[in-house]
C-alpha cells in the first residue's frame, strides 16, 4: 500500500522528534506544514546552552537539512527533491527567534572588543608581489581607524562561509619594510621615476597618468588578496578569540561552514581605495613593486 506524501512527512517528523531531539546538549523540536505550493515549511524550537560563540538561523537550517538528508530515505522520500522544497520559517533558541544575521555570545563579543582595541593600535601583513624581486614585504599600520564585523559571505557569493572583515579607514602611519610613506611620498615617486607604459592604468590606457590613489589601490588590492588567503599575523588575535570561546568544526552546525577573514584598506592620508574586493593586474603589481624598491633605495630622502 502506497502512503501519501503527507503520511510520509508525518512519519519522518515523528521519527526526527524522537531520534534527533537532543544534540550537543540542546533539546530540539521540529514542526512542519505542507504549503499549497508543495513546499515544506519547517519550524525548529531549541532549548539549552548553544555551545558555539556564533549563532544564526543558517546554522540550524544546515543542521536540520543534514539530519533530514539522512532520515528521509527511510520513509520513501527522495533526498534531493525533498530538500529543495524546504522553507524554514521560525527557528527559535530559548524563546528568541534567530534571524539571517549572525549573533554572538556576550563573552565572545567582549573578547572581540579587546581584539579591536589591539588592531586599532597596530596591524601588520606580509605579502609577496608576483614576479618581483623584493621577496616578502611587510606592511605595518599604526593608530588605525577601524571597523570590524562578521557576516555571511553567502549574502554575496557563498552561503557556507562566515567572513570576519577588518576595514581600515585611516591610519596615522603606514610603512613598507620599515619605510614610512604618505601621499607626498607617492607624489615624489611618480614625479621622479619614469614608469614608461606602466604610467597609464590598464583599465584606462592613455587617458590619465597614475596618481597616488592608483598606487594606494594597488597596495590595498595586495592586502585584500593576501588576507583572504590567510595572511595578516594580527588577525590571529581574532581566531584565537574564536577558539577560546569554544568554536569547533566537528559538528553539524559548522562542518560545512568555514570562517575566513579579509582586510580592506579604505583610506590613508587623503588617498581612497574606491575599488575594493579587487586583485591586481600585472601593470598594478609592477608599479607597486617599483614603488617598494624606490622606498628602500631612497630611504630618508623622500618627502613626507
């Protein structure tokens, strides 16, 4: 005798409320409604101390989907087609509805304030410019005007990635390999070095010469690229705080979710990076490489 779809769902949720009702110290209750559209609207009610420092609706949605993927086959339900129909409605933790944004425990929030205070004082990142002779280059920033936040990178590209963003709007001092520089320094560089064809940005050939913003943007692009790949020793403070507060990836909440960090240099000494989330062209990399070499060669002899 073939069971109706409604009967299959009824048996599945009864089974899940028996076998999936406890996980990592939490008590979970699952409710559902089959909508006229055929979608399965799911509510999840959770009681107990959530063991991770980060929480969001997406994490519990992933948990439920993984549980359902394992269980639905026992009730004659197709995994792929069923999961595509799921629509999450209310996900409530200890009486508080979880939303799409990320919320943090109070302890983790306090630790991040300490991290922010240290990043305001000092941030550093080492990077290498492709096909250039300098080797590793150390960028140091002090007395920074910063903004930090955690959100789902999935709002833009990937639902399985939480991104910690450090935006540095301004600093009192930037140095490359110990050589302090500012906008006047870059103007001095551009007026004293013949960059040839590099003097014209690739995206605007022969329309305008390089200006301080172009060099600063090339530097910002390197910082962005390297930070996404895990560069930036100072950001270790963020990940230390994350682990200190009990972050673990060995569970259904996080086993398919990554946490990454990215650094955005927004402004410095009147120069603005108006093209964030970008990577350098060969021309930009070469111009930046020449600037770094020029700083070292002319140490103490350029304008500030």
